[in-house]
C-alpha cells in the first residue's frame, strides 16, 4: 500500500472547467441560521466531496466571500452551486413546488435514523439548523420526514458540520446504490 501523491489523486477529479458534467446527487441543502463561518466553510467542502446539487444559505447564515468561509472551504465555493435567500420558508416552499421531498436533520418525536433514507426519497432537500437551537419548528412543519444521527454518549448532538458530513455521505451511498 502506497499513499497517493496530490498529482495521482487529481487525475480522476473534476476541475472547475469540467465540474458542470459531474454526477451531482439530487440533494438540496437549506442551511438556516448557521452562526459559524467555519461551519459554513466546512459544509461547502463536504458538499463538494459528496457533489450535492445545491446549497441554499438562509437567515443570518454567513455566505461567501467571507474570508473564514473561503479558508475552510478550500475552493468548494466555486464548485458547489449556492444561493442566499433570507427566508428559509420561501426556499423550502420553492423546492416542494418542484416535487422535491423535504427532510430535517433534527431529533423529533418521529425522526428516523439517517441510514434509513430510501433511494425513492430522491430528489431530496435536507434542512440543517442552528448550532444551538437546531431546525425551527415552523420548518419542521413543512417536512415530509425527519432524520437523526443516533447518539450513544451523554451529549444530545454533534457539531453541525460533522453531522452534516455524516448525513450527506450516507445520502451519497444511497444515491449511488440506486443507480445500480
């Protein structure tokens, strides 16, 4: 086993010139009131790694070109489609009109484990909420279902960027399996 060099790794990667032909997973993400520039940058970078369709930043979620986001995203703000909409409800309602299922990444009285999402749930939008308060109830009310990451220790949740990464790579696995 040999560690690959940067040049060996980049041979099979998309470039900014070819990114439009990448196999984007039909996954839309609504970020609502994320406080940390670094969490947003990390979410951009994970979004690139899983090649999601689009990030929609809402509320007071910071957005590019803030230097902390750009530093953490390492260029992913250029490869991931994104937009800023102040009102997350508007974003969610627009996606629902397009026939996209809506899901929150949140502990609810009826949430399912994140790994139980089905390929038939795509295209899918996942709402990710504030680091402290999570996804607000008025957005959960618009959801078709909610997913959670089971916790086994004393803490109730993970860092928002970590939870996001876990969830979207499971979504990528489900999407890839559905393609055969």
